[in-house]
C-alpha cells in the first residue's frame, strides 16, 4: 500500500510541474502578443499644423488668395473616392471643372451636372449660375474696394441691351452679359456709374466716382455666396488703368488668366469716354 501512495505522490508532483510550466508558457505568449513594441508617439500641435499646411499647399497654389471656409480638400477627396494621381487637376466627370474647383463650389466631382438641371457644372459657373441649385439660381455677389470706400452688390446682366443694363445699374454694378464669372479663367467685366442724372432711380448713381483713385497694386475683392452656403472670396490686384473710348476692344479682350475689368464713364458728368481698371487674381 505504501508503494502505491508513493507512486501517486510522484505522479501528482509531475502533474503540478507540468501545470506550472504550461502557465509560464501561456503567460509569456500572452505578453508577447499584446506587447506594444511600437508605441504611438504623440504629435505636437506645431507638427500637426505643419503637416496640415503642407497638405493644402498645392490646393492654395491653385486658388491664389481666394478664401475658403470649409473642410480640408484631402478629406473631401477621400469621401468622393478620387484617385490620388493628379487629384487637384483631374476631371473625372468630364465637365471641364478640375477637382479643386468642384471642391470650392461644392459640386459633385463624379457627376457633370450636380443639380440635374440639364447644364453641366462648368456651363453654369461660366454663365453666372449656381451649379449646386437647379433652375436659374445665381450666386449673390458683392464688390468691395476698401481704398475708395466701396461695397456694392453686383447684378448679373442678362443682355447687352442698353436699357436693360441701365435698369441693372439701379441695383448695383452690372456684370456684362457673357463675360467671365469673377475668379474664373477669362475677363470678367463689371460696370458702374461715376455720375448720373439727379432724377435717375437707384442708390448707386455715383458708386464709381472715385475709381480714378485706384493705383497699381490696390485690391478689389469679390465675394460670392451660393444657395448651399458656400462663400467664395476672390482678391484681385490692380494691374493697369487707362481712359479710352467706349468701344475700345481692350475693355472686353479675352484673357488666359483670371482678369477683372472695372469700367465707368469718364470724366465725371460725361459719358464720352471710359475709365478702365484692369485687375488680376492674386496668386
């Protein structure tokens, strides 16, 4: 009997030893699997700011000085599943608007006609319509020239008829029909009164009376607000100023850049000539 108890005792010791070894092996394995051998390093606010600035550098080069007040372009590109190759200038929906302009206007980069009204996003923008609102909705536009104390609404003229244009000037300054939309490639031509008959209607009969005070380098700001809440602000610097006849082809000449032309009758109290201010989008 004593021999049997002795064998049982030896057996239990072996079981206990094996159990202990198993527990040690399990503990080591668990530790190795869960060990954080590459801990996450905290990024300082300064480093994060530098990273964000570099990420948007290419985007800002294309917009120039234009102001934007919405989410980061990379996040928007990811949401819209845009290919990383040439992501800023690519045009996956073929509507003529590169991705960075689709982002600015809040349109769908994968759909040529975002609002489904039968006109492409590029067509609507070029003709002064809101690309993210169906129908004939136009963005609200204002022109600000701090140097001469001017801030005035811009009216999208719908024809070159003189009577219609004069009616538009009762409500602000007029954007000449079929010239470029401010901020887009081409020549956006805007006219305003420098003087007018005292009996004429409207609150803007002398809005451009001090336009001659502008010099090269002065700033003209154009703010556009769409129905979707997008606010797009373009800054232009004066590049040239001259007085000429009303039919001078330089006033409406097409440009390969983003040009803003301001025109008004000159000298004050006459309509024989035109004072012309040419400004270019700040880059």
